[in-house]
């Protein structure tokens, strides 16, 4: 082979490598997407506000990519966007980031050593995850959906990172909505999110799965709606099984239809679990594998203050195992914990279980409502020392003050889709203001049909077999869920 041929081969190989990735210059630039196109034509192209990302892109540690205009980005299969500097996506209305081919996910994002990145009003789909390494970024008012695990296990995956995740919709992803490394000291603030049907692989994993917390910074999970669907997927798990310390506040969430509601698992854990609704977390329906509204397991260093929660429709109300030491209410002689938990209609195999203290420790559970004000009836739904002398005693008297009227199950609200007619025989009309995509799933969570629909235009469903289906409609403005009956 002569030198010219060898040189040509080397030149082509180098040219292909140069076009395979692009790193910003590292000179302190602040660019938008058009600047990136101008400086990296082999990595990103555009036609107006539509952009194609064709190669891996890295934002260098001193540089900023800031996009304030609406945009639509299509990303090539396996492409990764790495942020060592700052990424700010803050449009007036919406930035959409999706895969060029929705059957071939792009790799997603990796943020490393960046504390100032900010994603707002973004729809990101068909990626491989958002990995945060030592990065306390902010993700607000975003939709994250249909991710696989090609970049990381969690949709938002944390290592030594404490991001703010606010008012986001996170649904139909292969892994958990938010996950942190077991020994990665992360304290996310998760507030106001709709977390729905994640863990589509249906592996034994919750929708929020967090390990050790950052020193002197609480994990906070507040005001979220966490809805399950897959029978192996739990609601929230916080754990220290790999060691370390964890401090968390889980407050004012609605957690429904999961394998279990909340589990606090391990040692050296200090948690506050307050004012949550934990309902119907029973979908696996195997009592000795899950189904608790709240479960504690670990040593005596696993302590929790539990108050103001409403817990019903689970296989177990609260289960306490190992040597864990939760306090469910302690008001005499001085109020340490107000209690005021409302625990009723939990049970399995024909027996009601409001509280199962499967530890040798005595625990406090005063000033709660247990479905009755009759002491014998309450004793019957609490499993402890009188039932097995190897177990600790539950101090559950006094009860919560008498409540007038009949307890009604609270109605948790998710965005709902209006379908007419319903039940339907051959066609349906979707009551929406703008066109979008509707997906129809069977009761096993398998997508049966996906179709673009427009307001007032009938959709043919004649090929569906008769039965009950779940529906999910989405566009750039809204995400709605519902139920369809085909007759």
C-alpha cells in the first residue's frame, strides 16, 4: 500500500472522529443553539427553530449554552449531551428534545460538576436518562417520559447531587423517576411532581429510590402525586443498606396503586413522614412481599416521626420489622408527636392489619384513629405483645379525638381525559383543544394502539377486543390520562 493511500485512510478516519463529537471552546463563551450550529456544523444542524443533533456534544467547564427561544431538537441514536459548564434551557413556551427515531433512543444527558444548570419548560422523551454527578441543578415544569436505561438506571439519576425537581411530569420510563446511588450522598428536593407508571420493565424497584443523604441537608419529597401501575413497582423507598446516614422529610404526598407506599429501610435513618395519603398500595397482592402503606425495617437507629397521614386500602397499614423505632404518636404526659394518623380498611387474607409491630421493641402510637373508638376493636387490628409475647408492646391509647360524620376516602386527582362515547363500540372522540398523540394500553400495561388525534375527529377502535383499557393523551401543552371501555 503506497503512502498516499495510507494518508487518505488516516485522513478519513480523523475526519470521521472529528465529526463524531464536539466540545465547546472552553473560553468562557455564552452561546445559544444557533451559535452552536455555526461553530459545530458536523455535530448540529438546523432549519429555523428545528435542530438535529448528530454527534456527542460537550459543554466545557467554563462555557454556557443558553436557549431562551422555543425550539424542537431531534437527537440521533446513542448521542450523549455532556454538561461540564452550564446548560440553561429557559424558553418562553417549550423546548422539545426527542429522538430522531423513537425506536432508537438517544443516550440522554450527563451533568458533571455543575451547580448552575437550569431546565425549564422542556419536554424530553426517548432518551437514556439524565445523569447528575456532583451537580445541584434545577429541573422545573418539565415533562420527562419514555426513557430507557442506556445512560443510567433512573430517569433522573443522582450521584453526590442535590437537585431541585419541581412541578415536573415524569412517566412511562423504564426505571425509577428519581434514583440516587446507595453511597452517593444526595439530597434532592422533589416537589409538586406527577410521577406515574414508571418502572415499565416491572422490576422490583420503586418510583422514587434514594440512598444516603448529604450531610446536614434533608431529602425532601413533598406535594407529589405518585401513581403506580406495574405490580413490582413501589412508591417511595429510602435506604442505607450500603451504609451511611440518611435524613428525609416525606410530606403531603398522595401515593396510590403501587406495590407499597413508603419503605424506610436500613440503619442510621432519621425521617419525618407526615400528612400523606397512602391508598390502595396493594397491586402485587402478595402480603408477605409488600403491600404496606408504610414499612420500617432496620436497627434502633432507624427512627421516624409519623403523623397526620391517612392510610387505607393497603394490605397492611403500617408494618414495623427488624428493630426499627418509629414514633406514631406520643402525647402523654407531654406532646412529642401529635399522632393524628387515620388508619383504616387495611388488610389481607380476611384479617384487618392497621399496625403490625413485628419487633421486640415497645413503640408509641398514641392519638390516632384506627377505624373504631371501641378499645377491643382497636386491639384487634394492632398486632403486638398481646398476640405474641416475643414482640414489643404498642402504646396506642389515647385515641384521636372523636370525629363526627363518616370518613370518606379522599379523591386524589390526576389530569383526566374526556372520551366520548365511553363505553364505545367502534370509534371514540377525544375532548381536547389541540391535536396530540393518544396511546391505549391494556390492563397488563402493554401498548395496544398509538395514534395522532385531532379535536372533534373520531378515532377508529373497532380492532380492539372488548374490555377495559387505560389511555394516555399528550401534546406539547398537556398530558391527560383516562380509562376506556370497549364493547
